[in-house]
């Protein structure tokens, strides 16, 4: 009997198994390619969302910085105006007749007590002790 001429069921089974293996491998490759494509689209979409969020955060931060700069400028303007008012008030205060009279009285009192304005308070036990006060001229007569 010639075995090579006879159809071989083993060869048919082997060919069938090889064909199925190739089809399965091709299907797996296609599925993986679909999965990779899906993941690339997902990645691109997430990157777009992240960039939009980053831009929005940047705009909000810029707005906050601009607001703070405006507030700081307004505060500086207010401080300058207050300083200007204080300087002009000090000059008018120092030039007022009432302040001049108080200053002269304070200096006279300091002369009698033997101290200058701004020195710590002392008590005089001399003959003019009743005239001198025990407070500094800075705090008033």
C-alpha cells in the first residue's frame, strides 16, 4: 500500500489548525490595533482637556494678579494721599498760633524745671517745685 497517495487526515488537520492559528493571530493583531488606536484618541482628547484647563488656570491667575496689582496701586495711592495730607496738616499744625503758644509755654516750663522737651519726666524739689510739672513736655503742659 502506498501511503503517500492516500489522503492524509493528519495533513488536513494540521492545515486546518495552521489556518485557524493564522486567523486567530490576525484577529488578535486587528483587535490590538483597534485598542491602540482607541488609546491614541483617548490620549489626544485628554491632552486637549488638560491644555484647556491649563489655559483657563493661567487666565484666572493672570486676572487675580491683575486684580491684586490694581488693589496694591489703589492702596499706594491712598497711602500717598494720606502722607500728603499728614505733611500738609503737620505744617499747618506747626504754624497755628495755638501750637506756637503751647510750645512756648512748654519751653518756659522746661526752663523752670531744668529740662528740655522730650526728656524723661523728673520732679523738681527746688523753690519753684509747685510751678513745674512731673510730666514730659511731649505729653502736654
